[in-house]
C-alpha cells in the first residue's frame, strides 16, 4: 500500500506495532512510527504532526486458528484498536477512512457468487472482528461525518515484487511451495466437495490489484462530494479450484508431482467466489492480474527468500 500510494504521488506515514511488520519493506522516504492502534496519545500526535487527511486501516491480526485460541486478543486489537483509532481520527477532523475487511465476514454461504447483500455469518472470531469492525466504521462515519469504505478482500495471493513476498506459510500458494521445496507432494484437503473437480473453489486476487483497489477507494473518498459509507467485495469474480491451482503451481515451478489427497479440513466452504460488480461500478476498479501472474510473482518472491530457482528434483 505504501509503495502504491507513494507511486501514485500521495504522501504517506505508516504506524505499525511491528508485531508482524518488517520496516525494511517500506520505501526509504516513508516515515514509520512504531506503535499500536491502541495508543490514543501516539495516534493523536501522529495525525497532527503529519497533517493526516485520510486513513487506510490495515493493522490487524489475521490468523483464523489463533483467533479461535485467543479471541480476546483479536477483539482487543482488531476491534478495540479500531475504536481507539476512529476516536482519534474523528477528533483530528479526518474525514476519509478505508478499512481492510475480509470475505471472512460471510462465513460459508451456499451461493454461486457472493454479493455484498449476501448475509454475513462469520464462523470464527477473526471474521467476527472484521464484521464488528465494519459496524464500528459505519457507525463512526455516520456520527462524525466521515466518508468510509470497507473492502472485503477475498483470497489474496502473489507479490508486487519479490522483496515484498509473503514469507508466512498460512495460505495455499506458499503452503504448496513449502511442500515442493521440502521435496514433498502438495496436499489437497478433500476432493469430494460438490464442485466440478471435487476440490474447494476460491476467488484469488493479486496483492498488487488489491493495493490498487485501496487507491481507488482513497480517490473516491477524495471527491469533493464524498459522503456516506460503501462496502465492497474485492475479488475477481472467477472461481479457481484447489486442484486447478495446484496444477498451475506445478507448471510454474516445473515440479508437476501428483498431489496427495487428504480428508476435508473442518470449516472449509466448498465455494467462495465474489461478485466483483459493485467494486467496478462504485470504485471504477477491476482486477487486472490473473492467477498465473499471482503464482509466478509469488514463486519469484519465494525463490528470492528461500534461495530456490526451481523446485528440487524428485
Ligand atoms: N492477507 C489476506 O489474505 C487478507 C485477507 C482479508 C483481509 N485481510 C486484512 O488485511 C489487513 C492486512 O493484512 P496483511 O495480510 O497485510 O497482514 P500483515 O500481518 O502483513 O499486516 C498487518 C500489519 O498490522 C500490524 N499490526 C497488527 N496489529 C496492530 C496494532 N494493534 N497496532 C499497530 N499495528 C498492528 C502488524 O505488525 C502488520 O505489519 C488485515 O486487516 C487483514 O485482516 C488480509
């Protein structure tokens, strides 16, 4: 986001408690303030010192399993931190706010395309904190005359550049890379779902497209008549099965070994694909990068971090 915004000519200041953030990833000319969204005094100081006119709130904890084990941490940081931030932002007279929400707010709806009107029914504390966060953002926007956008990201993948690659092994693309790098077959959890090839279907979005969606949201809020709240899905509207993705990863890495099919994981929905129509009409934004580009860019990043140029031979 910081790189996309400075590249688009915006001035940016970043506040991050470095619980997961890596300072070296920031462009050299972007100031970093180390601190928490729960620290009202610090927020007040930063907003004033940098004459902030808009906020993009990305800071959150995001591991579903951890949110089940430590729900109070997730509510305190993701919801409590947001409440503190909104209070200080409103008091500082900031009138533009973009919030990172998630497809996790929907839970597991049984629909072909998830629209923003699909009922929200999160199935874990992480998703609950995102839904509660949206309520809070919209209520604070109404109360304080702040224009707001909540972006519900679907499955984020890819790397905008190798240095910014995801180094965690929590999502499917790095999980498959990790298996191949260990000379092990990728795993597929369940191939008996009611989908065309029996594996789960998801909607993948390139992180660089996601950054552009935030820019589009920020620009929309910069319009002189910007008002009210907007909640939009950020996806491609295209379903890709786990089997298709694993096959594509094999093509990109050159390691086409057969996947190992294991049992279903609890809580996995058969299908979760966004309707991307509202983002197009309201933000004038549509994803430009396809799934192959996501996998190729992620693989370049993985190779840069792990010193591999191709998967090991079997
Ligand atoms: N990555 C995804 O697939 C995905 C999908 C849907 C939604 N999201 C949401 O997007 C946002 C960004 O996700 P990401 O993948 O870049 O995660 P990330 O962990 O890389 O980035 C979150 C950043 O917030 C910081 N942070 C966490 N709690 C903080 C606090 N209380 N105060 C200050 N800083 C804090 C961390 O140090 C980290 O740098 C999150 O809100 C996440 O819930 C991510």
